[in-house]
C-alpha cells in the first residue's frame, strides 16, 4: 500500500461503506473458514465453512481467473474481493 506506485484513492462514501462491511465480516470469522494454497502458478482458495464468505485477494499483475484478467490494478498488483459459497473453491492463475 505504501509505495510510489500506490496513488491515493478517493472512494465514494458508498464504496467506503461497502469496504468497511467487507473488512468487518472478514475479521469477524470469514478468515477462519478460508484456506489458500499455491501450487506452481495456481492459487486455489477454498471456503471450508458452512456459509458464504467474501475474500480479499491480491495477486501479481498478469493473473487470471476463468481466463479473464483478475481484479483491479493497483500498486503493481491486482486485487479484488471474491465471493465463495460454502464448501466452494476458485483457482487463479498467477501472472
């Protein structure tokens, strides 16, 4: 977050509110039901819990999910919040 390539962002109040809600849910137990593994150039994220969870993900530029560029570019990386249903997994090909 603190690098010359990380410009200051000016989010709308609705975006700030959504971000704060995501962080609160993640901190209040979401992180306890998510496991991630890197094998080769693939990141696999799995929700081991019994409820849907929003997961913050940051990966190198050039990463893809289902063949599409993953997330938004910021500070030389790509990041996004993804939603994983109970018992579900997703794979991200790392760039």
